[in-house]
């Protein structure tokens, strides 16, 4: 056993508490990682607040980055001393994983939200022996050290700052991957994203990389819209003062938007986005909503003859070990300025970081250990 410091979610809706926990020995298929930084994602807040199934008490965190300290006997992809980014876990053996669709792993809920290893054990326990859910997204990175499954491990350039790399594990991977891996807009096409948080702004940057010539960011916060302009948006819309569908029609001279990515999960926004699509346009959803949430979409003849597509996307349809190093190279070339989104916090201030993310004061909070 190793004593570590971790931020523990003990009750739904309550602040995390910093505690000393016991971390067990790594298994043959695990990697011991000393955390250097970890991003805070909306999914962490969703689980903390009881909207996703991870059993509490738990150590959350799924955008970790750090240094490998020890590897299990079956590990072949990394060695002690390697710098790594930690991404979502996948089983590697189901039909989707075998076909390369690891983001759509048939065992995703167990791998990422189960809070236990496959044998039912947890790597973490309190001082009194009480089990604490571990392996959140294969990692539980709100801790000074973690036993991480191999599928979550992505080796990266040690020269790149860890506080910049941390968000690549989920939010940035999701936004950029949705554009570059799934939507694949051709050069010269139009693209809009609803919600200019970390996921949305990553999508804006990716749309610029892809060569889109009309890139629209939609958000309620003017500060985020200004940042969207900095990282690649050609137009911005604040729905508090402008009708989304009408403005998108104006921007495209009535042709409609070729690709829209919704990161909000807000039914009214999804409906408006669908109405703003071009002929043969595509609307994709990555925004998580509460169970039972429904959006109204027209299925009348005018909609039918547009031949448009609606789809959902998980984790940017990425294979993290392939896609994340590509994003690092784009960042190194100055073509993917994700450092503009990041604000660093100390572990002691993790609840402030959550609050700043929720209020919009910070686009991407990153805890630096």
C-alpha cells in the first residue's frame, strides 16, 4: 500500500474533500503514474452531482497527465520515466474495440464509470479500510498517484507542458476529434458549434485546421466568444441578443450551415441548430443531458427533402493513442493553441476550479500538483 492525497467525492452535490488514502499495488495490466496535472471536465461535475452511475465515495478525474513510476508485468507500451496523458478506458476485446471504434466500446459504462476493476476490487481505500471507488475512466486522476489501466495510457513528448496537455485526455479530444475524425468537413465548408467551452473551442480550432472558411461559435458568455475569435472563429453569436437560426441563415446567405456540433445538450439549442442546417447538412451531439431529455425536430416534407443527418459522438470517435499525439504536434506547430483555454489551480483549490468552470469564469481549469 502507498499513502496518497486525493480529492474525494463523498456525497452527491457536495464539495470534494482532500484526504489521505491508501493506494494498493498495481496489477499486471496496470501502470503506476505520478500525477503532475489533471483537467476538470463537466463529466466530473455530472458524476459528483449524481447524474451518472459511479458509486460514491469516489476519486474522480479523467484528464490526468504525469510520469510513469512503475509498470505491471504485462505492460509493453510504456516504461518508468515516460511522460503520459491519460484518456478514457476501453476494454480492447469487444466487437467495437476490435474494429477500431474504441470510443464506442460495448463495455464503456463498466470501464469508465464502474469504479471498480473487472474483478470487483478497488485500488483505493480510506484510512479505516472503507473502499473508495477508483479507476474512473481507467485512472481517477484527482490524486497524487494512480494505478491506471493500459488502455488509458498515451505516451507524449516530455518537453510539452503537462498543464497544457492534460485537457487532451477528454474535453479537447472530444471537440477536436468530433470534427477531424467524425464530421471531417471539407476545406471551404461551413461549421458552427453551440457552446464555446473547452469542447466547443477545441472544435473551433479543429475546424480551422480542417480548412473550414465559415466557423461560427455560439455561447452565452461574451468572454468565451472573444476567445473563440482568437482561436479561429470567423463569426460569433450570443443567443441572449440574437436568434441562432436567423443569424446562421444570414451568415451563410440563406444556404444554411454544413456542419453543426452541439456541446450543450439543451433541447431548444439542438432544435434551432437542426433548423439552421444546409441541404445534406449534419448535426452532431456531444453535449450530455439528463436521462429522458428530448429535443423537438421537424420531420415534415421541407425537412425531409433536405436529406440532413443527425448523429451522436463519443470521445471524438478517437483512438487516443493515435489521435492525442497528433494534437500535440499541431500544438507544437502553433496550429492548435489549446494553451489559451487553460487556467491552473492548486489541488487545495479544486472546488474553486469546479465553481469557476460552472460559472464560465474559466474555460478549462487544470489542477497542477
